[in-house]
C-alpha cells in the first residue's frame, strides 16, 4: 500500500468518525430534552430513582459518606431544577450537533485515491467537485486556454532615438545704419564758395 492509499484511508476514516460524533451529539441532546420534560411533568418527588413520601429525608452520599440531606420540599425543588437543566442542555446540544453534522456532511467529503494523489483533502475536494474538475472520483486538471488572436503579444516596433535639439542661434547683429546724408542744393542755386553744381564732379572756380 503506497502513501496515497494510506492517506486516503486515514482521512476518510476521520470524516466518518466526525460525522458519527456530530450525529451522536444531536441524539444525546434529544434524549436530554426528553428526560427534562419527564422530570418537569412528574408529580412524584424522587430521590435516587425512588419515590419519596412526606417526612422522608433524601441523603446524598459520596464515597460512603453523607454529603447532603434534603427534605421532601427541598428535593422537589431539586428535581425541578434538574429538569430545566436537562432541557436547556439538551437544546444546546441539539443545535450544536445539528450545525456540526451539517458541516461534516456538506463541507467535508470522502476522497478517492486519484484525488489524494492530486493533493486534495476532504475540504478542498468539495470545491473541486463543484467546479467540475473531478468526475467519478478521477481528477481532471483545469484546461488551459490558448490566447486568442486579439490577445497574441506582438513584438514592439523599434523606437527611434530622439533627435538632438539644436541650440538656439543667437540673434544676428543688425547692420550699422549710415547717418542720413544732407540733401543736395538745387541746380540753379550757386553755392556760397563760388562753385558750380553740375552732374559731374564739382571743382572750385578760379
């Protein structure tokens, strides 16, 4: 017997044991409720299972020594208190046992050898079976989906490095401006130095 087979038998035995214990707690709770109702509705006062009469004393002993003595009225109150305790404790056990049973039967399942080999346990196998990944006790891994054509990664187009930016050119110096020339005198005016103005060069008169 290999390790997976031993593990499968071990966990399945624990699942069955837990279910039996859960159901047993609920059954014991029901029995306690029934005993409580009987004690509350019983008109007879009992001491150790025997009916008491007026004037009798109920002695409680432990290890052969008397530890407590109760009269008829005190024993009647003790029986009533015992009935309520049985009823309340039984109701709590029924609720707890019912919740435990629901958890043991729905959230934990016995596993097969294939499921144990796949690493599943009684708790995780429930989720796997609901997802449809096990059929007939055989493990089926989740299918891998191929990427659609729209999702196929493409090689990134090469990006050109950024072109260096030319530094700004300093402004060109403006050309020097010549001072304005004085206007030429009219041709019919004689310059004060006795020269004649012609279209050609000017020479002084002798």
